[in-house]
């Protein structure tokens, strides 16, 4: 299932769709946070907080099909 479909499902309250997105992007997010913090524990906390904020704010996202790839 593509990201746009998952995002739209999340916006309709589908928690499973959000779980798929987290699974899909958590490794990349954790790596990026680690490169910034150089501390595994902090990187994990930052990544978790980022996903929490994404979940809380996903209904504010308009036109998810316009997101950039890469």
C-alpha cells in the first residue's frame, strides 16, 4: 500500500495504517536522529517523539500526494 493511501487512512482514524508507516520509516528516522545526536538512547527518544507528533498532527496534512520522494 502506498504512503498516500496510508496517510489518508490515518486521517480517518486507522491506527493500523499509522503502524505501517512507523514500521516503514522508523529505521531511517532513527538513523537520522542518531547522526544528529550521536547517542542511541537520545536518538530513540527523539524518533519516538517525532512519530507521536506526526500522529497528533496528521489531520492537518493537506494533499499528502504532494510530498517529495527521497
